């Protein structure tokens, strides 16, 4: 079962006084590399005091810090009986301290993390050559001894591991925020050709070697999976593994590890289960980076050209244009200024005198266009002439509207008989306005739960619906509608 409990040995990396604990552990690690495995507290104190940041650091504080590291199992205290000269020394327990195995690995990891950005990846193609050679030697491993098979397998996996790490570290920089900002800088244009050449060479070598490696893998697939991998497992079992032997799962763990590594190598160069191999993905990523570099460089050059002022050039061309003796000279100057590469088409909304497609624009009459400034401070002049008195027009319009409304009321009232309008009994042709008024009254009553409404003339009415439909004859056609009755008070 996997151990998923907390790792106390890493506690000193994230506590409030982490800088003090890390300094102590780094001193232990540097001495560990020099084969000085056991140190007295006086030795550690002397190494720490060499740093100017710890001038105020005292022995009492260091003893407390050492005890904390002992509690976290980063340090192992070993009592030194040879240094006990008095009862006080015995009570104080003179110790030598040594790093635990976990602590050594943790410090080694911190050193690597500190230098991870200093180690630059590369796109070296040597690993493809070495992988190809190792896979070609697979056939000879069928009759080789287990030690030779183990060495061959270790070399193959080491090259494959380095290949993955190097290309990932190198291409990762192009997708970071700093690299994206750098590729959009003017300074990057100078080095773009160097990057493109380097990436293109990698793509060509990758395409060349990946095909050959894929052919070798397909050729030796049965041999590898049926014979060679079994010999690799046996070669690993010949090497004593204490923890695996104690747990009793040595063979299953090794077999799973070997099978997983072989699948990773195989899937790197060969498509499987509808998934694209990693090799093709790397080619796509590299091509995208090359395309991005070219696009950014073109954009930077274009932005630089935008900043160039053409004002003086335009003035010079205008002077030359004014000095042209005839229209033919003006045509020649226009062709020189605009040219076929800088052709521009201007379209106006002014009507043409002739619609012939062969007529020249120079034969058209000149047109004038009002150009307005594009700056934010420009404002059009307001018309301060005042406004005309239109009281008479308004009064005439009002009288006309009231007259039409009165006429329409008289027409509508003609259809009310015995305080009712029975639409099925209307035989005359009604006008469009009259029909709209009738439909408006019906709609108003239908919106009321009591089927009641009020006309614009102040009359209250109730809507009654009879069975069947009726036809209302209108000037613009016949309207088929339910047999409604409007009953007025």
C-alpha cells in the first residue's frame, strides 16, 4: 500500500524561521558532500557565523534550532562519551549531529530547485542517434547475459529520459510569460533567424530519425515484448533490493516499471489507440513556435514602419505635382508614387454623368467634399439664427385631426342600433379606420375578465359572443370573425 502520510522532514522548509533552519541544513549538506558526516554544534556555529546575515545569531538559539530539527528527524544526534570531562558536560550531553537520509535528499532537491532556471534545455539530436543505435542492438540482447542486458536497458532509458527532459525544458521557455514578452520585443528581431535555423534543424533531424526508429520498433516489437523485456525483468531481479524483498513484491513492481517504460518509449514514436504519438506533437509544437516567431517579427517590423513620418515626402511629391506641365506628366508621377504595389481605390457617392465602364475618371466633372478634422477638440459651429414660429401650422394640424376624428365618430355611431352593434347584421362595406376601431373595442373587452370596456367617446359596453362566425365586408377585403355583439349602456 502507498504511504500517503505527512512528511515531517520537510517541515523546516515552510515554518516562520525557515531561513535559519535552511542555513543550518545547507551547512550540513555542504559538509556532507566533503565526507564530513558528523559535526559538533561548535562546528556548525562557526560555519553559520561566517555569513554576515547571522552576526547576531547566538549559540543558545542554535541549540534550540538543532533540537527542532532533531524532532523533525532531519538530524540524528549521536552522544560523544569521549568529550565528557565533568558532570556538567555529562548533563549537557555533548552531541555530534548527522543528516538523515530524508534530509540529504531534501537538500539535494532544494539545490536543484534553486538552479532549475539556470539549466537551459536544448534540442540536441544526439539522443535520437543513440536511441536508434541502442534499439538496433536489441536483437543481440536475446543471447546476451543478464548484466549486459541490464546495462543496455539502463543506457536506453537514460537517453530517452534525457531526450524528454531536454526538449520539454527548451520548448517550455517559449510558452512562458517572459518569453512571450521577449518575442514581441524589437531586440528579438535580430536573433530570430538564429532561433528559426536551430528549430528547423531539429525538425529535420526529428523527422529523419523518428521514421527510422519507428521502423525499428515495429520490426522488433514481438522480440522485445516476448523475450527482451522478460530478460530485463530478470536482470533487475538479480540486483538485490532490500525494501522490495522485505515487502515481498519485488517482481511485480519491477515488471510494472519495465512495462511502463517500454510503453512510454513505444508511444513516443508510434501512434496507438487512435492517439497521436508524442513525436508528431513535438513537430506541431515546434512548427507553431517557428510560425509565432515569424509573425511576431513581421508585426514588430510593421509597427516600426508605422512610426515613420511621411510628411516631408508628401510635401515633395506635391511640389512635383504642381510643377507638372501637362496631364501626362501627372500620370507618370502618380504611377511612381502609388505604383502597382500601393494601388488604392477611392469610391464616392456622387452620381456620374456617364455610366460607361470604359470612360476615364479624368473625364468626370470634379466634385467637392467637406473634410472635417479628426481630433477630439473639434466641434461644429452651432446655428444661431433662432427658430421659426409654427403656431399657425400646429393649429391647422390640430383642426384637421379633430375634424377627421369627428367624422369617424359619426360613421361609427351609424352602426349602433338599439344600443347594439351586431357584426353579423352589418351589410355595408366598412372603411379601414372603422374596422380598426371595431377590432380595438373587441380586443379591449377580451382583455377584461368581465368582457367590458369603454370607448374613446366615453361609452361603456359589454362584449357578447354568439355561436358561429360572420363575415365583415371591408374596402380591402372580407374579414371572417366570430359573431360578436357589442351591447352599450
